C-alpha cells in the first residue's frame, strides 16, 4: 500500500495516463493489424495475404500510383510552402506577420472533409473537370500548412550570426541563401516532408471526392477491403503501408541540436 502511495505521489505516476492511452489506442491496434495480416479466416498463420497483394497487379499499380501522387503533392508543398515560410520569417512588421500566420492557421481549424467539399464546389464553379489535377490541387491545399510551419519554425530559430558571417566574407544574397540558409533549414524541410508524405499515402476521402471515385489510391483499397469484411487482406495492406511510413521516417534528422548548429555548411 505504501509503495502505491509512493508511486502516485512521485512524478513517475504522471506518465501513467499516457501509457494507458498508448496501450489502448496505439499498441493494441498495431498488434491486431500484425495478427490479422499474418493469419487467415481460420486463424492459421499464413503469408497468403501478402502473396495475394503481389499477385494482383491492380493492387501493386494502385500502391505505386499512390506513392507517385504523394511525391507530387510533397514537391508541390515544398515549392509553394518554402517561399511562404521565407516571407513570413522575413516580414519586418510583426502585426502583419501574425496576420499572415493566422490566415494559414485558420483553414486547419476546418474539418478536412469540409475543405475538400469546398474545393469540389470551387472546381464546379470554375467549370473545371474533377480528376487527377483536382486531386493534386486538393492534396496540396489540405497539407501545405504542414509544410509551412516546420520550415517557418526552423527559420525562426536559425542563428543569424551565420548569415552575417557569410555576408562579411563577401557572399551575395543567392550564395547566402544557397550555402547557409537552405542547408540550415533542411530539418524543417525534412519534418515537413514527413508530415505531408505519410498522410497523403493513406488518404482516401480526398481522392473519392475530388475524382468522383474514378481514381483509387492505396488508402481507398484498404478501406474497401475492410468494408467488405476482408479483415486479413486489409490488415496486410495496412502493414505494407506502415512499412513504407517507417521507411520514410528513417530520413528524419537524428540529432536536432546538431542539425541546427550549421556545422559543415561550408
């Protein structure tokens, strides 16, 4: 009894709610996915679910196509998001900068399905066809804030002495950006890539709404199998997607402190 009282009175007890939450909503669901993926309807161990995926060219093509859409979306977010983050970081008027930041935050408070439906209404109003172009546009529109803010935060925390040192050494504006600012902002870029690429791979509602269900992504394939009670095959597809997400996470910077120091920029 005293041990329990001592435990709940210590700081170690603060982690208990998070541990319970992680077990119920993270660990157990992942274990269920693994169990279902490696078993059949009778509960026997099998690799048939994975061999079924590789045997069906349609599923493999959908998987590859989804990766392509995710790459295009991520590149679009980088090309559009980096200049925005740069402008926000270099805005000298503090109140104006806060207003711009709020304009990018506000859409994130709206449900992603509502934003997607608004995109559909916009394309209908402009009499533009729904399809692959609308899909990429909608993906970039929904996920670009997740690219802007990591880059913006990294630029905000950047040590300005590196920029001043480069200018003192005679570097022009382009050289300062390309050899100092851009390398030092890479942790934010990498974080943004992970925050955009990973959810884009697994999305399905955006593709259904913006293509009138004519273009199928990998998330849609998983959803269809789960809805048709094909739990084992759906779990195998989910596990494949999780492996891909885990592989992309390997590109994250290992040591944030080292990435912010600027060593080896020159």
